[in-house]
């Protein structure tokens, strides 16, 4: 994965954290960190699900090896 992809992913996570924190009116450091870890966990679960789906599709012969949604 290139550096550009890491930077984009970081900006998306921090942007979502900022938007959700403002929307829920979170002001304290602990509250914002809690939102940050929730957003991070969501993205990890989402990407993990996509990765698992790609592996399952490859296993059943629906997609080729290296397939990524």
C-alpha cells in the first residue's frame, strides 16, 4: 500500500472523527478519543468484511485471485 493511501485513510478517519465529535457536541479529550477509536474500529471492521468477502468469492470460484471490491 502506498503512502498516498495511508494519508487518504488518515484524513478520512480524522475527518469523520471531527464531524461526529462536532455533531454529538463532544468537547473533552477523552470523549473525542472515544469517538476516534469507534470510527477506527468501524473502518477496520468494514475493510475486514470487504477482505473476507473477496476471499470467500475467490474460494467459491466467483472471483479471481487478488480480487478486491
